[in-house]
C-alpha cells in the first residue's frame, strides 16, 4: 500500500477505485491467498471473521488515505492491520468464516 499512496492521492476517482481494487485483487491472489479479517470485539473470545469483497475494498481505500504515522498508531481501533497474523483455529458460523485466537 505504501508504494502506491502518492499515485492514489493524485489520482482521479476512477483511478482511485482501480488502485484499491488492484490491491484487494493482489492480496487475494497470493499463494496462499491473503484475506481481510476483522476482529469481533463484542465476542468474549475476540473472534476474527473474514470480510466480504465490498468491506475489503472499503478498508483498502481507508488504508490508502491514512498517513503513515496514523496507520501504525490507529490500527487497533479501525481494524486496519499493520502486519499479518495467522489465526490459530476457525469455525464456520452463519455462512461466514469466523476466526478465534
């Protein structure tokens, strides 16, 4: 994301949409595929669940407009990750994969 921030900020709305979708597509095309996870803070176990395509796109756009300093200090409350952490186990709940630590 850091590599395309400048181009993203200068781009038109159509270009920004393409940049964000390209990032989502790139992450999902990794081997193994990358996922966009969000922690359920209402659950006592602090479970993780996988975001849908639209939410992954929205979070990517948010990450592209964040300043670098804000990204590292603000990720816990926004759900934006600064690193990759693999879940220890997972359950399938109501059609969505749900992950817990």
